[in-house]
């Protein structure tokens, strides 16, 4: 017997207890997950710029197209190194924290850093491993954005559960990148060389409380209710599909393809009336 949407609707409504149980279970599970198991997260970022330096016989003269092209090449080289070079990330992973704490202030910056470091670990890598990161997984968490690539302006960011670690990691990126930039240069002509200074525009810092990424408990509870509803409907329809009980004349006609000669009426209501 083919059922219409209306028939399916009434089949589901009759099993409202199953619906309610699954929906409530979904809400409760997502509430517990969001409230007890999901920690706050912090998006830490640092913004820096490569300031062009021109060395050579024509220093002080207005910048030519050749110097522009040379600087763009230098920025592209730096971008490739900071985003892809394994050796550079190895330096960050193995960065000694005591050295970082004592030397970080020497980085050229447009404003002073206001960072309090945690000294419980010797290297960035040890700290990362204590938080469950491997070298490979941590590298994947780092995001780079070169918004004006030709001018050397870029942002490095990461979302972490431990804000002090995020600040220290990005400080290490600044420190190692500064050293890397010092080794880079691009010739603009036979007697002109283009180099760059690494200048921090915004130091990594722990975000304000209003900027902390917290789980959306109400949204998660709604999603839990929705998933519970879908599961409940699926269970009810499966139960109905495998239910072989004969519930009336239509079931007999459908299952056995024979006419119904007679049927015994339901006398329950008649007995109640008497």
C-alpha cells in the first residue's frame, strides 16, 4: 500500500514520545558538549611590514622601476620562505624562549611590545607538544595574509586555546623573520641593491574579553535538536517499514492481493458506551 505524505505525517505524530526523547537528548548532549568540553579560543595576530632599503651609488635618488621590481622580488622571496620553508619553521619550533624573551625588544617596531611571557618551557616546540601539537599540525594552524604584497605588508595569525602560547609563537615568527630578512637582498642594477627592514606594526597580544571566541551554546543546542529530530523521524519510518502487523482491510489487500469477505468491527467503543 502506497502511503501519502499525510499518512507519513500521522505515523510520525503518533510516535511523539520517540520524537521528544530524541530531540531532548540532542539538546542535552550539545549543551554538555558546548558548556563542559569546548574551551574558549583566542585569535592572536601580528602585523608587520618590510621597509625598503636602497644601497648603492644612486642612494637618495627617487626610486626607479628597477628598484620597484627588485623590491617586489625580495617580498616574494620572503613570502615563500615564511610560508613554505621547512628550515624557517624548524628555527621557530626550536626557538629558545629565554633568547626570545631577552631579544624580542630589539626588533624594529613602530610601537613598544607589551608582552608577558611564560617561562615554563625551554623552546616553542616543547610548549607546543605540551598542548598536543606536532610540528606538522602546528604549521597548518598558522595563517598568512599578504594584503599589499608588492609593498611587503602582511599579517600572521593563529587561533589557539592558550593565549600566552599564541603570543609567544607569533613573537618567535617576528624574531626569526627579522633575522631572515637581514640575509635577503635583490640587485636592481650593477651598483644598486635593494634590501628591507622588518618592522612590526602590531605586536601579538592577548585579545580583549569581548574578542574571545566562545562556543555558541544556543546555536549548538538548536543543531542538537535538529539532528535529534532527523534521527527520530528516521527511526520511526524504519520501524514502520519493518512492522508486519496487519492493521486493517487495506493491509490485507496490499499484502495478499485478495478481496476481504468480512471483518470483525472494533467493539471497544461500543462497550464503553454501554
